[in-house]
């Protein structure tokens, strides 16, 4: 009977309190010996289990922020505006992400299927000519350079997806001056 009463009280207050607040409230009842110690322990264990299940569900079902698209546990934001590579990198950082880092063919296929125009990607050789790195300074393990690219030497140090300007029917990787006003950029972040 006492257990049923306590459980009913927990359920009724859960409509207005968070689970953490519920645990604090229930803990105070237990501390003041209003409830049998065995019942307190059992209910606190149940509340802890519920919290764990709730946390797991939140992580599993966490979605991307509004306007971002989900692919393979990462969120992507496609922005179409005239912008330099440095400005695009800063914009992505301000949004809690980074300029997109293409790590495999599946990601590349998905990205190019989403593109509406040419965009900046996160790779560059600004620090060391010919040694391309992602903007987080990680090594490049996958690439899809257009035939003959990169070819810009010291004048073209940033990567973009190129199509029409490159005379191609699909998007390819092209090096370009970082100060060039490309038509957009793609930000990425972990979900």
C-alpha cells in the first residue's frame, strides 16, 4: 500500500518536474524517514534506471539542428552565399561545426546528391604547399580530385566542389584561391 502511494506521488509530480528534480524530491522524503528505507532504495534504483533509459533514448533519437541534414551520424548545413574560404570556415565554427571533411565515397556520393551549386570544402594546403590537410589539421585519407588537380600551386590553396565552371557534368574536387567568392559552403558536425 505504501509503495503504491509513493509510486502514485512520483507519477503525479513527474508531469511538472524533471526526473532529476523528482529524484531530489524523493530523496528528501527518504531522508526525513517518511518512507520505509527498503522502499526508498527500490524507488531510487527505479528512478536511476529511468534516467539512464531516458538519456539513452535522447542520444539515440537526437536530431540535427533546424536546417541541418543528417547523414551517417553527422549533421550537414548547406549554405549558398558568395563567400571566401576563410569566411566559410569561420561561419562553420560559429555554428559549432567545421567545413565539411569528406572521408569516404559514401559520404561523397551523399554530399554531391545534396548540392545545388559549387561550395567550399574543408581541405587546404595553406600551411605547407602540396600537403593537403583538413581544416582540423587531420590527414587526408580519401580524395576525389578532378583529373589534373590540384594544379594551382601557391595561388590555389583551398578545396571546392566544382561543376559548371570546371566544365563538368558532376561535382568534382578543384583547388581554388582561398579569396575566391565561391557560391557557398557546407558545414559538418557530429550529431
